[in-house]
C-alpha cells in the first residue's frame, strides 16, 4: 500500500486538515501520478459540507488533478513515466455497460467511481481525491495533458473545462449564436472562453458588477447584472442558449424568459435545493430546460486537445494547501478570480518537516 499525504474534512462542515491514508500499489493497468496541482471546484464545498447528502468521511476532495506520471503498470500504453497526466471527476466504471461503451462513463449503469466521496468498483474502498500527494488510477481514466498547457492553469480543465465544453458541443454552439453564461465563477469563466472560441456572441449574466471588466477581457461581448432593475425585461427573448453555472438557489423561470422560441437553458450548476419551474415558462416558446454532467473520458481528451490548439486555460489563483479553508470562504462570497488551484508542493514540504 502507498502512504499518501492529504488534506481531509473529518466530518460535514469541519475545516480541512492534514490527513494520511493508504491507497493501492499500481496494478498492471494503472498509473501512479505525483500530483502537482489540484483545482478547487464548488462541488468540493457542496460535498465537504454534505449539502448533497450521503457524503463519506473523512473526505479528501479534489477532482481537477494534474501531475507527472511516476510509475506505470506493465500493460499501460497510453502514458509513460514523466508524462503530464490529468484526472477529473471519475476514476473507474464497469467499462462494459451501454453508457460506458458510448464513452459516457459518468452514467455507468453499475455506478461510476467518482474520484472522491465515492467507492471503487468493489463498492467498499472509499475513493480519495486530489488534495493529496499522489493518486493511483486506471490508465483509462487518466488524460494526456498536452505539454504546451501550463499545468497549474490547465488543472481546472479537468472539471470546470469539460463541464462547460460538453453542453456547448451538445447544443451545437456555433458562430453567431447568442449565448448567455449565468454566474462568472470557475465554470462560468470557462464557458465564456469556450463559447467565444466557437464564435458565439456571449453575454455574461452576473450578480457582481465588479466582474464586468474581467468578463470583457475573457471575451464576452456583453455583461448584465441580474440583480439590477429591468435586466430581465431588457433581455427577454434574446438568447439561443443559456449555460447556467450558479451554485446557489435562484429562479429558473426568470432566466427561461430570456430564451428565444426553441432556445435551450442547460443547468450545470448544482444548488442543493430544488426550485419550482412553471409549465408556462417552457410552453410559451417551445423552450428546453436541460442538464449536463461533466463529460466522458473521450470528450475530456478532445477538450484538452482543443484547449491546446486554441490556447485556452483557466485564470487561476494558486494557493498553498494551508489556505484551502480560506479559499472556500472566499468562493462562498463569489470572490474567486476565477479558480483557486492548490500547489501540492506545499503539502509535500509540510509532510517532510
Ligand atoms: P464558483 O466558482 O463558486 O462560481 C459560482 C458563481 O455563481 C459565483 O461566482 C457567482 O457568480 C454565481 N452565484 C453564486 N451564488 C449566486 C446566487 N445566489 N445567485 C446567482 N448567482 C450566484 O462555482 P463553480 O466551481 O463554478 O461551480 C458552480 C456550480 O456547478 C456548483 O454548484 C458546482 O457544484 C456545479 N458543478 C456541476 C458540474 C456538473 O457536472 N454539472 C461540474 C462541476 C461543478 P457571479 O458573481 O457572476 O454572480
Ligand atoms: Zn467539479
Ligand atoms: Zn458501465
């Protein structure tokens, strides 16, 4: 077994603190990754505070993982020692059911093994995430990170990147489409970059007026504050597609009013509380309300290669692991520009002392 240094929440809502655990030695189809950086997703906060229910403690969060491959099993072909590798939200699935065969491992009928706050396919061994020194993972679930991408800024692509790239592709985002991105946080700022790169005319809908200059720097063509009077009236019927990344409860009906007939609103933000949707908000205009959950491994690799070609990475604030609890508090105040990324060298340095 491999002794691994990490940070964990001992129980729901407890501040994260140093923690060690053991994980399996790499098998013939596994790679061992020495973790360099791990992005901080709002899903880490939802889960460390057990806001979605069913959380498993102690919990080592983190599913935006980048590191160097330091060991490979004898049958591994995808990666070699020294390669830059990434791991997102999944570490295993049955790889045999229909969704798995369709490259939609996240919908594995046996239940995907999420990177943390889940169990491996034996349904006993808890999975532990990227706020840690190393990770052993089946090669199928390790991504090849193009060498041109800065590793710290590329880490958030493994969740925030694929989660916003996938719905834009599913809804065929293209030149001239009017796309609105709701919420300018980790997911939102990636949605803006991708939609702009696909040629869309992008509007950011934010609660924070202070983010306007950043939105425009990211490529957005327009910026509107949803808490200001008249915004929903002014933009009524305007958008082909709305990507909603908001982490807290809000009124979907209001945003559906911003779609043109036959337009679609895709929820990627995952507030814990349900929100009622009026039938008439959809019926008037044949509107579509949809959801999207991360993306399969093949699409995640496609997204990373797309990012290398289009020079897209995340805007990050790199922090030592010791600042993780502070980072959570800042994210809850919408004070993130636009993704915190943990430099795991801070963990290794502390462990060595
Ligand atoms: P984040 O960086 O904290 O950004 C969320 C943004 O939502 C905030 O910056 C804020 O933007 C806006 N917001 C927050 N509270 C709001 C409120 N009460 N009303 C309106 N807007 C509000 O979070 P993230 O990491 O991007 O994650 C966003 C959500 O996506 C989370 O719920 C997360 O769990 C979920 N998620 C889903 C998937 C998936 O597969 N579907 C994958 C990853 C994450 P402004 O300041 O611009 O208003
Ligand atoms: Zn995430
Ligand atoms: Zn499966």
